[in-house]
């Protein structure tokens, strides 16, 4: 588990602080190269970041690196576990922790995402192996297109497929928008057939929230805490500087109540998350990470 944690820390440090490379050095003289920023780990080891040119804000980078290292301290210092848990067991334990958190906070769903891959790292929802985060992002984008057209999913789903198509044609949409909306409408009809309109609404609420949090995290590299209480009701908190824990609500919620339950749960959730095997960033459903679909039920 420690090796995975070190690799995640190095990758996160280079990514968040804009370094070309991150490594652990053992022994030798202290670095004197102006392109390097480093932090001493113990008497013999140091964490070193290499930049393409000497950074002008070395002190600021050093301070952020120290904070990042401290966030990994418990995991890196943890003693070896008596038995090696499989990736499936770790995923299951993480999902159970998210389900428990959703129940304590009154959230409809709980998710863990990042801003750099199409992987859903964890969910309070049952999952299937046929979708990735981009599927939900597509639902959210289709939802925005429909809102721009001054239409609603409820009215489209209330009629027959032919009636829905007539409504879309009457809105004089472009061919691309028409195709996107018809495809999403087909997916939502499947949900409605098995779980009613509530199932479709549940998917759309989570899709909207995940897209918004992912977009904000991409714009704000140091985003730590987000509370949305408008058309989107959700609470999000960063994990290890790279991931976002997202709670989605189907009604008005209390951010204080949400945070009061999230804070004590974070260490356990973070430990499980950072223990997961690494994933190929170019593949949404390969090597070690599952991908999830909102359940087709209410």
C-alpha cells in the first residue's frame, strides 16, 4: 500500500505544482540546482521536484509541498496490513463507506471523482461495468441543451417517442443537438421503464452536480470545499488534493450538517481511496478501477 501512496504523492505533487518531474532521493548532497525544489523526509531521504527553469516562487512551492506531504502522512506511516486486500474488496469497502456517509448526511448519492480521468472512483450507488464518467457528463450536457431549448424532460417523457420527436422538431434544433437529445431521451426512457420518473431525475441530478464540481475543480486547482444550494443541491470536499468527494441532494440541505459528517469520515475514505491500484489515465475502465452507472431504479 505504501508504494501506491508514494506514487500517487509524486504524481500529484508534479501535477499540482507544475513540475516536470518528481522523485525520491536517498543520500547524497543536498540539491543545489536552481530548478529543484525539495523537502526533507527523514535523515536519509528527500522528495525532489524538478522544473524546466528555476521557479520564481520557490518558497510558495515549498510550503505547498510540505502541506501536501502532511496530508499523506498517516497513509505513508501506516504499518503493513496483516493481509493484502484485493482491488474488488477495497472498492466494496469504499462504496460502503460512501453509502454510510450518504445516509448520515441525507444525501441522495455520494461520489468520488477527479478532474483528469473518466473514472468514477467510488459511489454509494450499485454499479455496472458499461459506463464511465463521460456518460454522466454527456447526460449533463444534454440536460443543458434541453434547457436552452426551453423544453423539459418531464414533458418529453410524458408522451410517446413520436410525440417527443415532434416537440423537438418544433423547437428548430440543429441536427447535432437533435441527435444528442434523442439519444439521451432513449437512455432516460429505459430508466423510467424500470424505476419511474424518479429514476431519471436521480440520474440527471447527479450528472448536473458532477459536471459542475468537475468543472470548478479544473478551473480552481486548490478547490477544497464547495456548497451549491441553487438549482443544484450538492456539497463537495477535496481528498488528497486530487479527488472530489461529492454529495448530491434531492432537496435543500444543511452545509453545516454535511460538513460535520464529512470531516470525521474523510480519513477512512482517503485511506481506502489511496490504497486502490493505479489506473491507466487514458482508459476509463481498465486496470484496477471500476466504472459506474447510475442504477436503473428509483
